[in-house]
RNA sequence: GCCGGCGUAGCUCAGUUGGUUAGAGCGCCUGCCUGUGGAGCAGGAAGUCCUUGGUUCGAAUCCAAGCGUCGGUACCA
C-alpha cells in the first residue's frame, strides 16, 4: 500500500548537463556581467537581445537530406512541423538580426549576454546550458575593428581584477594558416579533410608538445593512457613546414610578422594574412597595447568553422591549486575572430563582421578561484522578528522604516517561535535581528541583537545556558525612535568598505 | 564517441565468505525551554540499497546490460 503511494511520487531530477545556481553564484555572476558590460559600453557597443529559440536553418544546423537536425543542438518540431532549436551561440542569431534589419547604421556594434545550449557530454566546467557574453562589430572589414576586439578583451579582464601579466591575448590569422596549408600542399591539392586534420594537430600543441604534433602529423600518436590517435600521414618535408611555422617565437609582433612572411612568401593568401596582422599590430600600438598584453601567436587556431581572417583568444596564464591540491589552469576564457560570410547566407551580399565571446562560467570559476568575487550572500542584513503576533502591524512599520532608510530588511513571515526565528536569522546569514515584545512596547524601546557577535560569543557559553539567556551579551536596547540609527551602527561594524 | 572510478537516508559514508527487521555521524522535526542561536538530554520522521534482467533456497552483496554521476580522451560551431 504505502509502497504503491510512494512509487507515484514524482522523482526530483534534473537534466544532465544543467545546473541550479544558488544565490552566491548568481550574485557573483551578475556582478561580473555588469563589469563586463561597462567595458563593452565604454567602446560604444549597445545591447541586443534575441530569442532563445530559432529556426534550425537560421542556426545553420541542418542536414539537407535527412529530415533531422544535425546533432549537438536541442531541437524539436513546432506546431507547423518546422524544426526549431535552442540557440547554441549568439553569433548566428546576430547574423539573422542584421539580415532582417538592413537599415542599421553600419558598422553595427552590439553586445549580448545570455544562456546558450549544446547537446554534448558534460565535463569539468562544461555544461549543456551555459552563459556567453559576446560583442561584435558588423559591417566593417577594417582591421581596426579586430584590433579593438583585442583591446576590449584586455580591458575586460583587467576590469575584473585580473592583473596585467596574468593574462595574454593571442592573435593569429586564418589566412596565414591557410597559407601554411598551401605551402604544405606544395602545389598539390590538399583535401579539406586533411587540412582540417592538420589544423587540429596544430591546435593541440600546448597539450601534446611539439613532438606530439609531429607524431600527429605523421604516423599518429599514442598518449599515456595507451589510446592511439591516427595521424595525418604527411611526409617529412611537409611536417617540417608546419614545425618551422610553429617554432616561430619572436620578441615583437612586428618580428613575428616578418618571420611569418618569410615562411609564406609567394603564397597570396598567406601574404594577405600577414598584412592583416601587421595592420592589427599597428592599431594596437596606436592604442598603447604592447606585447605584454597582446601577442601574435602562430599556434592559435580557434575552432574551424566560420572564421575567415584574424582570430584571437584571451588566455589566463596563472595556475590555481584547487581544494583537492590539484594544479589547474583555466586557459582560454575569451575567444573570437572575423567571420565575413555569416550574414551572406541570408542576404546574398557579403557582410564583414568580427567579434569575440566570453565563456562566462569559466571566467567566473577563475575569478572565484583567485578570490576576485566577494559578494555578500545575505541579501537582507536585517530581520524583524515577530515575538508577539499581535504586534505584527508594528513589526511591519519597523521593517518599512528600515527599508526606507535603504537597509534591506526581511520581516519574519514564518510561524515558528522566537527561538527558531533566531536560528533562521543566523542560518540565512542575517547580521542583525530586531525584537520587540510587550516589555519593549511598555518602555518604548526595541531590542537589537548583533547576530555575528552572538555567534562569536556563543563559542564560550559552556554549560551555563541559563546565564547566557539572562545576560544576552550580544543584545542591547535602544529607544524605538532610534531604531534606524542603531541598526546602521551595528551594520557599520561589519561593512566591508 | 571511446576508456575508467563511483551509485545504500537530505549530506558524508559503514554494511562481515551472499543469510532473518539495512546501520552510524551530521542535518531535519518535537519536547525539556511557548522571550532567544551554542551545548546537553529524551524522542521522532526520513530508504525502490540507481534500474532491469540473471545466478541462488536466499542478493545491498555475485554476473550482465542500461541509466546517472565524476574523471581521462575525442569533439568544441
């Protein structure tokens, strides 16, 4: 019988890869987002919001033949049998928006923050619903816009308290990479698949090292777990081109450009890429952003899909030791690049665009790890208790008085006795509790309890509970008229600033 | 996608070579104490032992698959 009833109860469960985010983290994230927004706005980017749901073809995810959307996204059919999906980034919706609003003043510069959704295996710091915070410039092919992306990245990270030297923005250009691929091909045709494979191998440099890349480009590579990854199967001469490319490490951006130019000399697309990097370098120098903040790094690949020119990523360079004693690094928290073909899908006309995106959750985790996100977890520092339910109207008046004075104040709305009310106040992080009963009403006073002090003093109570109850060392009385002032005084004891 | 660890109360976990009614600590609720947080004492609620199938007289325990979770690797628009 009873078992039968229980089996009908709804099981409390949550979708894989999704999270509940509690007060502290929400507050920390909000604070972070507002600081980022300030930086974006400082550069003239304006907000945009788009729906969470889009048509699948707008997102660019569909298999022309199979009547099924591509994997990796949350999709379903709407009431008109159309395929609809949750957005998996903020760039595709931006492209759609620009295509639908052709009268926007160009360049159009917008920022957008919000959750995006992907169906992938959740991992450490990887979820199926996560926040991105993007900014983009649409409608200009000027490298100044790309250089500005790098500057905004720097300013953003510093605005969040990350010190110069603890991060670096790395820049590369897809055209340079394409030039290198062309040189590897050496006149032969290089299939897209092989090109892709080479780029992926390059992308793994910081994980597997230069020897690892060499193996990946050649016969393949076995990692320490014994897993074998098949290689690209390039010849020694071809591998040498890539290795020489990856070995370029010059002191200045200009010198790096020189070295790159030497490598892709005579290859049109490569030369074009180097020229773009030179323009970016110049713009960065004009803005005062030197090599201590932005470097040209040939090893940057950044995804493989729609980037057409410069690509950049913001990387945190410090390590953090987590609670298990394991050293972790956060790596890339910011990524972006130029995508000149994305709006064309809708309009048939090329529309230049460039921008970058913050992985909000990862950056927040990094900030929390280095203690740059102190938030006060108690929204309201004050609790008005209800000792005598008949005096509720007076309690409400006191609460309103405090609120009018700018003190977030909670009126106890539960049904428990005063003892439980103090426990509640303490457990929910309140700093101060206000008590008024018959005694106080008679004498025209209120009792105020410093809960934090109470916690401290309670360590020393020992067994003499009666004495503690009589003396109440953390509590004092004050005239009813001085309520606000007294509360302010108690709160001032603990105010951080 | 592939490889591995782990799934027992809200949490952290114990549970003998397979054996009767599945335990502990913390937390929660009630009372001692209806005007006070800690401590103490007394009592209480709370379990599909992840699921399904198999082996067995008998399974939380052994086997298989699945699901979940954590980690490695791949992918990352």
